[in-house]
C-alpha cells in the first residue's frame, strides 16, 4: 500500500512509541475499505506496539480509530489519510502512542484545562495543504483531553455527507453538529475560540511585555528576515503576526526561491519559523495589528494597537505586512465565500467533482487552476477581463488543448448570485 520510502519513514517513526495502540476499523465491501484494511494491516506489522482489529462500530465506512490500549484516548479518520494527510496519520499514531507534542507547555496545559464537552468533525481533501494543520491540532486536543473528540473525514470519499451538510470548502470544522469555522487554523486560534476568557488573558499578558528595541509587524518571509537580522545584533526583538508564514502558507508549490528548486508553502513557512526560533525573538501569534501610534519627540516609544485590545511598544517598528489573495470585489462574493466561491483549486477542487465551475482570471494562477480543475470537474469556463491571457505561453497551450474548457475574453465579472446556501 505504502511505497518503500514512506513505509521506511513510518516504521522508523514508530520506534518512538511508548504505549501500545490499537487500530480498529469499520469497513464495508467497497474497494476503499479493502485499501484501508491493507494499510492498517501494513502499519500494524511495523511495530509490536500496534494491533489491528475490525469492529464495524462506526456508521462511516471505511473509517478507523487509533486508540491507546486500555484507555478512551483515541482519534478517528473516515477515509484513507494519505496525500497531505499522511503526516496527520503518522503524528496521530505517535501521539496516541505516548510521544509528546512539541507545542508549548502552556498551550498543552490550556487544552488539558478545558472543562467542556467538545465534539469536532473536520472535512478535508487529500490534496489540501491547509487541512493537516487543522486535523493535527484537533487530534492533539482529543488526545490530551478526554472531554474532546475528533473525527477527520475525507470529503471526496463521503460525498453524500458533504452535499447534505453543504460543505463547499476545506478544511471545514463542525462542532456539535454546527459549523465551527473553515480554513486554516492553528491550535492557538482554535483554543482561543473555545476557551472563554482566553482572549482577555492573552491581551493582559501582551500588555505586560516590556518595550522592544525592534518590533516586526508581520510573520511572512520579510518579517522573519527582519527579525533574524535584528536579533543577531543582540537587541530585544519581537514579531507580532496573525499567523506565522503569512500568504506563503496558502501556496501549494514554490519554484522560484533561488537555490531551492521546489518546496511547498507550509514546509517553507515552518522552516522560517524554526530559523526565527533559533534566536531570542519573542513571537506573538494570532494577533492582528489595528493602529500605529508614533511617539512624539526624540526617544519616544511607538505604540502598536492590536485588534484584541492589547498594545505593544517599541523604539523601532518594521512593517512587513505582506499581501493577501486578490478578491473580485463584486456584490455576492463575500456572501458566498466557502459556499461556492473558493480560492484554492487544490484544496476544494475534489468537492466539485462532476460539476461545472468558473475560474476568474487569466494569469498564471488562474490558468493553472483551470488546468488542474479540468481533470476533476465536468467543465471549466475561464473568464478574463483583458483581451489576452497573461499566463505563460506553455500554460496557455496546455489550457487550449483541454476539451472541457471554454475561455471567455474581454469579459467582466460583475456579481455572484446564488440561492442563499
């Protein structure tokens, strides 16, 4: 089931297990159930700490639980977590098996202290690079706190369920059967939403921080570079960022970073953060700047007000706020975001299998999206306002060769319409 390289990596990781775990499946007669049984059998053979059995105790099939033997500590997957979710599978095996998380002790203790029943379901796609962060964060919460449960569901495999619950973007998280949130979320952000009083405590902690010599606003590549250069001078340095990595986190493939022929956005962002953490830099995440209040007079401190209500001060502020995906800025776009309007063909494309879709924009990103989607959906219409496409010629030739693609030139998108859902 696994190729030789992946199997070798996983077997090596499983040597770190300190507690026995059970893989318990729920299957039917489908080919996917056969695949899952093969995968779980293969994994169980990699370690004497792992056993596999079939119980058929879950209505979702194929699905399986990873359970610490003799306890109620478990996480569940509905589907076969390969692709981008293979890392979630490996990490779940390790953490259920006793391997400690690398998250901060304060954050882990905050999860353990949540005194409320929380039952999460996350819909993902195997091609989504944003989904593993959410799946892994919720899995960790379920492992740490017996009042929390989590099941990760492959939306492409459970299409009827996705249609019934009107899931049109991944990751989408349900809590207690109701939509909790969608899109990339960190563990800090999830805890902030479910832990009453967390935002106030965080704001109070931020307010107590001493002034920085240099405060960088923004955690993308530019912000990371600024923080490293400042910290290397031995001065008190801080970074405040809504999410470390910025827009890079949403980038599937990076091929223009000199000396690195190819990498993926989340992997590059993790490397940036690891590099910053090599220095004495105070990284303040899940915070968004709201206002800059320059000091008056020589030597006066600059104040940054945050949306959370907290504020930070510094002698010098470096603004590295980066960029965001372009929006169409037409009526209906915001109302139908994640209800048919989406911004990631890799993540959400599998949810539109067999449907007719439109791609707005004829640059490299738009044409690449249309090419990728043409292999999944029934028909693609590419809409471009200009009289020519701006994508590279090699991409244009590929696009025009596809039989299920139409191209509309000199066409302005003016509105998004829908039925309310």
